[in-house]
């Protein structure tokens, strides 16, 4: 009998790494919480790409995009899908 794979999914709006009120930078705490969740499927909203302005202004802002930073060595497979585009 073949065992069926188990999936534990989580979805979260990370507000680009800030608290809901935009007063605190919380990306590192989110990273720890995601890892501790034990989920093997994680769907994130409001993930920021590389941002040199924030990197210079905010202590702890990652050198890479947030998705790569959050996945790091825990999740070897990750993908970014843009869901909105401005058309001028």
C-alpha cells in the first residue's frame, strides 16, 4: 500500500515585511514563524522584490528579494507569480 503524501498549507499576507500598521519591520519574525509552522506549502501575498531604497533605510532588509530570503535553505523550491500589472 502506497502512503499518500501529506500536505500542510498556509497562506499569509506579509505586508512587505511590515506590521499591519506599517510601524515595525517584522520580516525576520515572519521568517521564524513560517519555519516553525511545519508547512510544506506556503502561499504569500504582498512579497517585495529587491528594493535598494529600503535596503539602505531599514536595518535587517535582505540583500535578496523577500521570497528568496524567506525560503532560504528550508524550502528549495519557490516561485514568484505576479498577479497585477500596471498598463499605461
